[in-house]
C-alpha cells in the first residue's frame, strides 16, 4: 500500500506542475513609452504578483491555469486592468501603457518645474527611485548623481551630511536645490547643509538634475543647475517594508516604510522612519541620527487634491572640518608627486598620520564628568573617552501643504504653502585652550588637549575658565508660498503665471557648551557688559555675539509655452526683490539694540528655449538666459557690526546652451550631447570703508568676470535585457576672463583718499571641481532578480580652490595647484529572492565604494593659510595645498523585507 501511494504521488506531481503557467509583459508610460520601474502588477483574487524591473518588464511565475483579471498600479497613473488566460506550461503576455492622472502629473510638473523628455529644451538627467536605492548605499544624497556629466559630489571630510555638490564649475551657492518644488538653499548665504536632509535619500521617488540655468521659473540660484528632489507620493496599494543596513565604521541603519494605499478612493498615507548610528570611517566622525518622512493626500473631488508632506532629520555628528597638508595623510603619496611639486623637507613639518586622520577631536579622561549644553538643556557628552572640537547638531523640519486645483478644462491652480524651522549649530573652542603639539615639530596640525585644559581651568583662583567649548547657534523660522496659475489657451499654447513669497528670521549667537572643569567663564566680548557680574557666563549663556537677521523675499514670473507637432518653444520672464535686516541684541548702556535695515534689492531674469523634434529618434534644442542674482546677506549687512551697503550690486549671468538627443537601434541606444556657455559678471566683492560723516559702509568692487563653457555627452546602451552600459563625459573650460582694475573712495582723519585695486586673474582656471570627467557604468542581470553594477569614475584637470580676490601681485600669475588625476571604482549588487516567506519578499544588497582602495585627492585649497609649507615660499605647489583625501574602501550591506 505504501508503494502504491508513492507511485500515485509521483504521477500527480507532474500534473500539478504542468497545471501552471506564467504571466509576463511590460508596463510603460503611455505618453513617453518609457518603462515604469516599480509598477505593481497583481493577479486579482490571488496572492500572485510582481513589481516591474528597471525597464518596466515583469514576470509572474507558477500561476495556476485559469482566467484572471490582471491589475496594474503605479503612483501618479491611472489603474489599468486586463483579462488574461493562463494555460498549462504557457506564458500569457499582457503589456500596459498607463495614462498619468492629469491632476497629479500636471501638479508635480508645474509646481516643481520638472523637465519632460522630448519636450523641455534643457540638458537634464533623471535618477529614479530604483537607481537611487541600487547605488546610493546610504551616502549623502548628492552622491546619487555620480554618473552625471559636469556634476561633482564629494563627502569632503567624511562627516555624515557634510557632502557638497558642484555643477558646471559652480558650487552649491549657485545650484538651486529643491525638495518637492521648494527651494532649500540657505536664505542668508545660499549654501546647502545635507545633514538637514538625511532622510530624503530613503524617501526620494526621483532626482532630476537640470544643468545650466534650467527650466525652473522661480528666481532661485540655478546658475550651475537645479537639483530637484521629489519624495514618495502616496501609493495606490497598501504596502510596507523594513530595511536593515550594516557598513564600514560600525555603521548601522534601520529603515521602516509604510503605505496605506487608497482609502475610500479619497485618502492615502505613507511614511518613512530611519534610525542610524556609527563610529565613522574617518576618525571620530560618528553619527547619531533619526530621520522621518510622512505624506498624506486627500482627493477632495476630481478637480481638487491636497497633499501634506513633512520631512526632517534630527541628528548629531562628529565633523572633520579642517583640510590637511598632503604629507599628514600619506608620506608616500606626497613623495610620488616629485620633489618639484612636494618638497621632501615638508614631511618633517607634516609627519604622516594616516588617511583616517581628523584634527578636530581629542582624548579626555573618563573621570571628567562635566555636562554639556545643547538643544536648550544639559546632556552627557557623546563618548566619555573623547571630545569633538567640531560637532554638528541640528534639526530642520520642512512641512509642505500642496493644493492642486483644476478650475476648469483650461485653467489650473497649483500652490505650495510651506514652513521650515531649524534649531541647532556647530561647536568650537572659546578662550584659551591647551593644545597637543605632538603631530610634528612645529605642531602645525595641533589637537585639543582636553585634560590639560581641564586641569588648567581647575587651577583658577576664582573657578573661572581660561578656555571652554562653545556652540555657534543658528535658529531659524521660514514661511513661504509658491502659487502657479496654468492657463491653456488652446491645445498648443499654455501660459503660467506665478508668485513666490518667503520670509525668514534667523537667530545667531554663541553659547557656552562645556566649561571644561570650571564654574563659569568671564567674557569681555560684549562691550556693554560693564560689571563683573555681567561678564560672568554660565553653561548655556550667550557670549561673543547675539543677533537676529531677517530675510524677506518676493518674486513673480510669467511663462509661455507652445507645443505643436515638431516644435516646443518656451519663454520666461521673472522679477524678484529681497530685503535684509539685522538686530544686535547686546544692548548698549541705554538699553537699546542696534538695528540695521537695508533697502529692497531688485533683480530680473529672462529665459527661453526651443526644441525641434526632427524625427521620432532625433531632437535638437537650444536655450538662452539672462539672470541677475541679488547679493547674499553678508555682502549687504555685516554680521560683525551691522554695517550695510547703500548701493549693493547684483551679480549677472548670461547663458547659451544647445544640444542633440538621439534614440537609435530601436531605442536600445540613447545619446545626449550638449554645449554650454555661461558668463558670470561682477562677482561679489565687498570692502568696508569710512564715509564723510564717520559712519562705516560696505561698497562693492565690481569687474570680476569668469566664463564657464564646455561640452557634455551622456549615453545609455542596452542591447539585451541582461546587459546595460551607461557612459558620461564632460569637458569644461572654466576660467577668469580679465584682470580687474578699479578705484574706490573713502575718508580718513586727513581727508578723502582714493584707493586703487587690481586683481591679476586673466585666463586663470576656476578651481574646486575637475574640469574633465568621465564615468562608465556596466550593469548585468544574469538571472531574474539579480543585478550587479560596476562604476568607474575618472576625474582630470582638478584645480585647487582659490580666492580670485587674493591675486593682488602682478608677478603672481601662476595657475592654482592641480591635483593628480584619479580613477575610482564602485560595485553595487542586489538580489530579490524568487520566493516569498509568509507573503514577505526578501531583497539582499551590497555596495563597495572605492573597491581598489585608491589613494586620491578629492578636495583641495591652493596656497593654504594654515597648512602650506612656507620654507620654500608659497608657489602654488602641492606642498602649499591643503586637501581632503578620498574616503578609503568602504562597504554597505543589508536586506530589505517587502510586505
């Protein structure tokens, strides 16, 4: 009987196996034909389903024989269904071309100024969610753009969130960074602090980098380009995931995500919560951070939709803010540069400390139990065995309320109301600190000796501190509104009018963080503290300065766009104004605060472009623009004493761009090329002078002009599904155009004088970004669910950063030091297991960065004021530069569970 049951079982197994079949197909955008990676395909009424891969392809295996309804959903698109029949051993094919939900797609495109394939005449690159997840490896989000022409992103000193990005030779102050259509560049100085946006990489649905003046119609600093990050919209289907990561430097990160799916066809919610910590790869660049993202949507009716987004990242991290002489990081690297570039004698002054060296920390005895002050309270220090001289702590939440309203068939109103707060700062020393000078005979790369400082403070006869740690606080509140009215004149022409309003208040002050064994600190920096009691400052008290700056911004624009058959033409004209004020809260003897208010500064911009679709496979485009950029706060009002400029001058940018996009070999090959020419005139340079009435004034010294021009190539080739090759190249020619000559007047005790100024910069190269870049990425998918990618990045003509206003000697016409060319290889892989466990899908992933452990210089400053070897003079050579080496080989591995 037992043998009979075995025989029957064996006979039944083949029948069961062959009573199954597969379902496969492709999910694309109905308008562009592009695949929709991540689209969700479900066999209705069963547990069978799949997600589309990077090309939009999907396959559902082992579906029982029968007739089914297949349902496809993708964020921002209409749900589509098809009826299919699955036969034994066969494969049913079902392709889907999804239509975008008009209200959502138009809302995102218009409110966030997104460029569109085959329509928008600018150079741009889209990095979609699947590519971000496959390549970022929990690095700072600018590193997701490392295979993009004319884009250079580095981790700088290696601290979490301390990255920077340059585009076409312009740093972040001239690159507009936007999250969900809202500019996030600092309102005072234009910089971007990526530690504030630590969770955005996990919540990003896509990143679009528009190079050049871009198609953005807001008056933002989009000179080098615009980096536009769109976070995850609410999903149509219910889902959840958990991701656990481990990496170099004891890095551990946990990420949970959920999506409610549509509730009653009206509501949807989603969210992301991140917790990460680690010691850091570079010495004491530890991180202790949270990040969160939450989204909610409410479809009021078919014509009105509300979206609410909140993102933030409360974090603490140790920093490495001081670049070093090359010898400090690697003596062998310095020697290999040659004696004509790096004098071997410099190694006696700068002895090797290793690639992971960080100057900004020092050991401390665990017996020291002194409390530290930050975030309005007392706390234990991060680690009992050391203290960071430079540490960052900040939380900058941003909340958006979007209202997309279709007024009628011709008109739509798309508005964003937002709030962004920010509380935190960075640390440093205050007063007299004892230093450890053991890192070389001259102690050039000194580190704080905390135990010696504490011991010295305890010798004070009155318990006062000789030296302490301070926080440099930055507390800010920003409110803003962006509203765009879109009017379709006809099928070919649409008009957009918009306003952009922002107001910000920013508090700046020092506060005492750690008294280092003392009872208080006596501060003489406030001239209005006249008694000993006034000058005694305790933990958390304000010292040195305390001021509030305000920024008020108002802008508007008009845009027209014409699209018909072969042509798309657009033009934008905008006008903006900014106003600054300054209040010094250290009151004088009369109890009054110093208040300075500048006049409104106005600026205009004009942009336009056209695309000609020569064939289905070839597009030709061109664009131009003239942009005035208002000066940053510090160039209008001095944060030191409130001195203001009565006649601030705008910087002026003029740009021209042309390009060709080619799609060949049945869309297996995409090739994009672009040429650009951008001139920057009257780069801001201020000087404080005395006027006839004895008051101080800031004046602008004009005439500093530079030219950025170059060529870019971007290619993608996928001859078969299992192999894809991406390649980008860019060659720039960025230089200063002419020497600068001028004169300015000021008054002294003896009367009026006229002072000449000259800067000798003609034809010198712009530094801070490699002018030639090449990147190649090869991806293979040898089996379903498995993908591996190798990326090679090559950087050349990397001139060190330098200040053109420092070139005041006619004999000093040498180029800034040029760092050696370098190659870096990265590896990425992921594997989606073919089976689910109790309905849970599993994905494994791994990243290896700088897999060959290459030593290279990624950031450099010419003729360092702190770390130059001066015995042979400052000659713009390697021994005069201060640098950051690239991060050594690191890894990131983990798993993701999808529910």
